[in-house]
C-alpha cells in the first residue's frame, strides 16, 4: 500500500506521462498474482508431471 501511495503522489507531480506507470505496475502484479493462484490451485501439478 505504501508503495502505491508513493507512485500515485509522484505521478501527480510528474504529470500525465508518469500516470501511466501505476497501471502497468498494477497489470504486471495482477498477472503475477494470477500465476501464483494457478500454482496454489495445483496448476503446476497438471502441467508438469514430476
């Protein structure tokens, strides 16, 4: 949460161009979280047989 607040504050100071950065960061973290959820659900067991 603290990191997000810092990004939002700096984007307000820097203007519109910087305001696109949090969206890319959020999207990256969201897709990473989805991968983690897949692993937690056992998706890695289905895709690779050890």
